[in-house]
């Protein structure tokens, strides 16, 4: 019996030919069939479910974000999530939980093991009994402590052919990368000094996908993660995968071909599993990973975090609204959607603002973040200069007023920033240190020397539980309201990721999105006030759509009559209006 349908087998071979040529493609196809046969023998049946629906909400967390005496960190996380978040979120994105040497998990020493400091595979399986799981496939690079790197140093297979070796005088001036460290790193091997490609740091050595064996290794790892329970797989730093001297070495056609091959295989063998690409770049480059509906199932909405932050800081929606309108100019392909988020383990990207906000206003935003205790990370440009790459700050503290200790406005602004993405087309993702209103972790920065640690606080479980139960603390005020809104969101059919959205043409400072699935039960108008004063929003559009209907504000649990011509929005607030026929 054939492992793949004739159509998928033909597509897979054509992709391998485009990558490696006819002869190498034949060998790679044989390897691929062996991997797939092994996977089918080892896999467990998965329950049938659609790729996503309105109830899907992701929690982004490290395996050790929550710690407790007498438990592994993964056990503590599972305990917290089951008691506090079951029925609120249903997918847990476990950031890299593998043994590593640097970069908080993204410099992997063993791609198939669990870091013993976090726990065991059995702990992850326990978490997977209550939540769907998302894993990272860190496929662009590996740690210098990985055994493949040891192979390279000793000229031993297989690792001797897994890295990109380059003469130090090679002209690599066109290469685009998000770091200012040296691109080529000298290493001493058994055969003398060699220079290897290191996009991100000297400890993170890039893999050479011009060797088909490397691709087969990572397809095997991808399938292994799915057997271990991953419903969603995040392709970390995937845009840099394929390197060719004399090119920008980002988003090359071969990279897209590799993602499409992975999509082909998952769609046939593991329908319901989702590929998510991580490409923190300007919007048009980012959405190129949808392909023609044959590439990533999901891409991050990277422009959203800085746009919302800027809009609330400046009390203007003059850039947020046109950007959101522009999303409709490139409709989502079938079976594709966005991952909407504001905060994550990384910083707030600045590059995704290119072409959206004037440079002088970006500079003012950078100054505002620095005034709130944040940092700016830079990248090296092709001309050798440096430019902003990301802002490093707790997203909660990004709204703190440095001149006022009263945090009521900060909390209102922060909750607004978290609520807007819940109503946009796509699947929402919530960061553990956002839902818990974590402050800047300056001690973490000082101890590690890493500015990204400012937003990677590790919680003692008992301390966190105490704060969440204390109505006087920021966490105790943010968490229950955040959870309430998430519960409401999961029950709204109009917020299914495939229900279309329309952006309303409202006055500056206001933002409105309509989700309309064609029936009253799948209609929602989400209206927001980004300013510090009460604002009225006209309801003509809503009354025209359902003339005889009253309107229920699902967030405020209030009724709007069919005779009301407008709704009043308090400063930094929103309303989710659904027809109440």
C-alpha cells in the first residue's frame, strides 16, 4: 500500500527536484518514504477535529515559567494551568523545552529530549491530557554542544556535512539578519580553523539545507513532535533557512519550497495539525508564507503588537485602522489564518512597522519605552550601520505612566490592548507574563546580560497564586478580568477564525471591527475607544444590518435599544455588540 496519495507523492518529488535536482531527489524520496512508513507504524490515532474554531486560544509559556518546591517546573505549570486556565485556553505553546546551551532554549543540544531541569516527556504528556500542545521546531540552527557539531569538528558523519562553511573573505554584504554579531564564526577543527555561518550568535550554528540529509532529519523530528502530542508546530526563524552567497539569504524560494513540503505531508498524514511560521518581518514578507494556500496554515500578526502599543500611547488609530483595512486587500487563502498576539517571549518587533508609521513617531515610541524601563535591540544593516529591531519590555509595563503611581489607567490601557486582538480574524495567543500582569524583570536582565529577559519572569507558584487572589495587586485585578473576557470570547460563533472581518470607518481614536458570518448568531461588532475621554460611536451600520434588533454588549452585559443612535464608550474601553433578536 502506498504511504502517500499519488498527488502528494508527485508534489513532494517535484519539490525535492526543485531543491536538489533529479538524482539527489530520487535518493531523498526514498529516505522520505522510510521516515513516513516509520511514523505511521509508531503514531497513535488522533481524534478528528477541525484545524481551529472560536474556542481556540493559545497560552505561550516556558516550561519553567512557573516553579514550585517538590515539583518539576512542567508539573507546576500543569497544576497551575489545570486549576486556573482550563476552559479558558485550550492550547499550550511550550517554548523550547529541550536541553540547550544558550538563548533560553533556542540553542538546542538535543532535539528529541526534554531538558531534565524542566521534567520529562511524561510531564508533557500529562499536560497534553488537558490541553492541546504546540512545540517549536528550531530548524535553522543548533547549539555548538550538539553532537552534530562535534561531528563537524572531528570530520565525522553525519554532522560534518550539516553546517555551512564559508571562506572569511566571502562577500556577504547582502545578507539580511536580525543581529549585530559576526555572521561567520571561526572554529578550530581537527583539520584546522574553519568559519561557520551563525545568523544569531556564535553559539547557534546554522544548518545547511543544501544537504538533503538535513531536511530529512528535520522532517523526522517534526513527525516525532507530532507523535509526542504536538497539534501546532512553530517553525522558528524559518525565513533564514536557505543560504546562498550573493543573495539576501532570507525568504529564498527554496525556503518556501521546504515549508510547502512539510505542509503537503501534514495535510495528508496528520490533518488537523497546524504549521505556524515565525518570520518577524514587514507584513507583506510575513504573509508570503501563506503561499497560495499551500504553505503555512498560520502566520503571526507581527505588526499588531507595536501598532496597538503606538495607538494607545498616541491616542490615535490613524495607522491601526488603515493597516487593518489593508488586510482585506489580501484575503486569507482557504484553511489559513493569523495568530493574533501582543506579547510574547521575544520583544516587540520594530521592523513590522516599516511603511506603516512615520520614522519620527517610531523614534518617539522607542523613547517612551526607554522611559518605562525598556530596552532597544538593534540589527546590522547591509551598509554596516545599525537600525532598530525590537523593543524589550513587559507589555504590561509598556503602559505604565512614569510620572504617576496610580495604575488604574495603565490597567485600562493594558486590558484594551489585550482585548482588541481577541476580536480580530485569527486565533489569539496570550503570553503567560501578560495574563499575570508581570512587571519588568530587571533582575533577570542584570543576572543574564540579556535584555529579552525583562519579559521572561519566572514565577514562584505560591507567590503568583497569592498575587492572583489579592484584589489590591495588579495581577489580582488584571487576571480575573482577562479570564472573564477570554471565556466570553470562546462562546461567540462570530469569532471563528474563518468568519470574515470588516473594519469600520470611524473617527480617529476609535476602532471598530465587524465579524459577519451571515446570520445573527455569527455577527459581532467590536468597538473600541483608544483615547482618555468618553466617545460616542454611531450605530447606523448595525441598525441597517439588523433593523429590528436590540444589541447586547457581551463585554459589559448591557442592552442597547434598537432606537439608540449611538453607544458611549468610556476611556480605553470596548464593547462587543451582538444582535439580540
